[in-house]
């Protein structure tokens, strides 16, 4: 097995934890219930039907968002860059890209977060889709630096170093 030179785990940002999602859901339930009850008492009973549909849709979307656990893992070795992606269903998709022609490109898109694209003698692959602009730029810089270090290694030969207190070699 190859030794990893660079490894990064990309996970989407979650602003709310499970407790926060529960609290926001309860706040939506409370406000819709109060509005629907007031409308019902005033004779506007169709509002209660729309409120029920709204609650059902909000509940479904909250559950859908809470289930999404998309993650990407990038592992760079001497021979390849392995990209593992976990989708919503928990399935793993694995891509192995050769490092010989690998290039990291950050493609600016107007009014959108730039795309972090890996290019080479293969179909371009976008990574870090869930990251913001600063995180993508940081990942692109770190990955490009790791690839550069892989292609341009520095060798430390102790025999070429000058001895302590001796003339420079």
C-alpha cells in the first residue's frame, strides 16, 4: 500500500445540529399552528389546509437535509490521487487519478463560488463542491503544493553537509 503524501476530508458545513433542527422545526410548527388556528376562528378555514401542507413539506425537507451526509476524501500518494465520495445513501464512489499529468485548477464562475477542478489525461473531475470560496482556494493551494513537492522532491544527503565547526563543504 502506498504511503499517503496528502490527505483531505471535505464535509459540508452544518449550521444546525440535531437539537437545532428540532428547535427550528418546533418553532415552525408552533407559528403555523397559531396562524392556522387564528385564521380558522376568523372563518378563513382554507388557511388551515395550506398550513398543514406547509408543515408536511417543511418536515419532509428538514428530514431530507438532516439525512444528507455527503463526504469526500482525497488521498494523494506517489502513484495516484484517490477520491472517495459518500453519497446520501451511504454508497461509496471511488476514483483513482494518476498523478503523472495531474493539475489543479480553480475556475472562476461569474456570481458563483469557483469550481475546483482536477485535470490531466482524463475527464476533468470537480472536487469540494460543498465548500465555500475560501475553503476551495485553501484546498486548491494545499493540493497543488503537495503535487509540486511530489514532482520536485528535495533530497537531504548527510554526506554533503558541512561538519560542525569545519569548513563549508
